C-alpha cells in the first residue's frame, strides 16, 4: 500500500512552493494551515467524516466504497490557499460508479463549510464553527460535554434526535439550543435525512491518534518524501483505501451573463448551462456558485480635489449603494487622494457602515489612482474570508499624476502596467465608474484634454481586465444611480472554478472562453490569466 501512496504523491515537490504538503505513511495527506482556516468541502458521491484533533495541520484521506473499483486518476482535488482549503470530490466520464468517502482530521480552530448530496456527514468533536448541509443524507454530530456551542438543526422531512438533555428527545423540522458559553457555532441542515446530536461518553479528550507532526515540504526545502520512487509504474491503478492526490491550482472566474436583446442580466442559470475553454481545450468545471451567492464588496472612492459640497454628494451616493446591496453582502470603504485610507473594513453591520460613511471628508494630496487600486486589492485579500466572492467598485476621474498632461501632480509609485497585472491576478471583479471632470485648459499648466481622455480609456481597460463593467458619468449626481446598477449587475454574476488540464506553471498567458447554452446570452468576465 505504501508503495502506491508514494506513486500517487509523485510530483508534490513541484507544488510545494504554492501549497506546503507532505505524505504520511498511514495513507493520509497532511496540509499546513493557519489558525482559523476555513475548510470548504463538497462531496456529491459519498460520506464525509470530520474528527477534531489537537494538531495544527489538516490530514485528508479517502476510501473507495467498492473494493472492485479502479480509478486511473484519483477523484479528489484540494486547493490550498492558506486560510482557505477547498476540497472537491469529482467523477470523470470513465470513472467507475463507486462511493467515494472523505475522512478529515481537522484543527479545533477550523471553520467548516460542508455539503453532500445523499452522503452522511459524521462529526466527532467541535471546531470553531461548522455549517453542514446534505440534500438527503443524515448528519450525526457528537462532542464532549459541555460543548460550548450555539446549535441549530433543521430537517424538513426527517427526525432530529438529541441526547443533550436529561433524557433523549425528538423534534420535527427544527431544534435549537445554547450550550456552555456558546463560543462555537454549529448549524446542521438536511432536506430529508435525520439529524442526531449527542455527547461523547467520558471526560474531555481527543480520542483519535495524534501522531508526530510530519516535516512539511515548503518553498525553501522542497524535496520529495523519503522513499519516493522515480516514477509511476505503468498500469498501476488506484483502489480502495489509497490516498488522495493533492492539486493546489484552481482557477476561479466570475462571469456575468447578459441577454443581448434586453441588455439585462440573466439569472437562474445552472452549471450545465456553461462550457469553459482554456486555450481552446474544454475544461471540467469543479465548482459553481449561482448568482445569488453573497459578495465581499469594497468601495474605492477618489476624493482628490473634492470640496465639502462634492464630498456630501459622494457620501449620499455611498449610502445609496449600501441600501441597494443584498443583506448577505459585506461592504467595506476605502477613500484616497494622496494616500488611501480605510474608512470601514468589510462588515455586514449596516448601521456601523452608515456611521463610518458619514465620517468621509475632504482629503489632501494628488491623485494616486494606481497605488490606491493596488492597496484595495491587497486590503480585500487580507479582509475577505476567501469563501465569498469579491469585487472592487472604483470611482475616479482616472487622472493619476503619472499621466502625461496632468497638471503639476505627483503620481503613483506603481506604474499603470504593474496595476493592470495586479488586476489580472485579482480573484475578484473590478468595476470602474469614470467621472467626467474635464474643464477648458486656458494655459499649458492646466490639465490637458488628452489627459482626461487617457484617464477614461485606462479606467475602461482596468474594468475589462478585471472582468467587470465600465460606467461613464457626466456629472456627480449620476453616481448614486450607477452604484445601484453595479449592485444589479453583481446579482447576475456566476462563479466557476476549474483545474486546468495544462498544469505547467510557465508564466505564459492562458486565454479563457465561456460559452452559455442560452439564446442571446453574452458572458462577460476575465479573458485569461498568467500561469505563475
């Protein structure tokens, strides 16, 4: 068995710089994750078992439910982005129809998001938070007294059984309780399966074996695990109990779909409505989120040269954006002139957000648009929990001081091309709202007409590169309406993820084409990426 594990793990050293991973002799993959990491798990083809342990790393293994089944390629993909680990079970066209069960040992600080179709979900111990859902499978959760958790269980057509009280009890449709200090969150939901919640007998302990943490293969010590063979043996299939293969490259796209006739966004599309091609080769979509999935939204607002009356209009428009956004969306605000300033971090607290927006005031300094855009991308990456889709909504006249013809300004430290590259690598969507501030140039020291045109053209290119939409506003009073339109556009955005069949990280451009199987449907999004 260990020989097969070694063969399945061949090549992990090549991925180590992107995702610290190592093999274990007991048929598990161990992945180094930070405290509080989010684990997003999807398995449409079997059960998922979670065991909370005291180690700080994640261990993953898989079991094939049919001992006669043979998989020529392992059916589990893992995308490790540090604070977010996504685990998907996939079935390729030639794979046998056999159950594929996942077993995960997870740090206590983990935050879980788990979904199955008909498979059961087993939980042993309580992580920091867990949301588990199954269409028709059962959910069985057990943990040590007192639990210290807020627990919610919902089953539309199944039974909810609990032995947390003095005696066993049964409920229909909904059960809710608060245990201990309620510091952890557990939400369980199933359409037709049963839900069981129990204490584990005995004193608090981690019952699962906790072997010594293995050495992790990282960017500075990349090497194959000891004993790794020189290559796979031809015809050596992977069968029951074999370890999964780890894949750290997952490309995520945000796609809005517009009806060519009405110019309105199309909602209600499913994964089957999309086909995705990279460099002309069709790719298998392994993750799909509908247009109703929530966003992390960052407003990036140019205040350079703004008077108090102008700022008042900007504040009012930002409040309109907050009012139009969906309740599940989180919103943050950054303003800039000479330097960017965080007005509000991402929050779903609308009252707090409104109070922070009311503090926006005039700002000093020349326009440093490109520095502010790079800052917003970095800030959103730090604040977002990665399980949500993300977008930046930029409002500016585009007049960075580095543009030829801009009057007497010190521009951004970052070049425009550097910022475009950062936008290409940004996982989210960038919308741009260009505000026309052009005035008649009376002398050579005034900002020249070609600078205003260049600012507009560059903001259009930024939106096109970021997979978003470019809006042009002739006057500031149009800003509130443009913000509302952006919210409407975001409500027709779908998220797709795939693992490229070309796994080479050669730094070259990979073109992407999306086809939607609906009449008059026009998809809009990023056109490709650099395979770094």
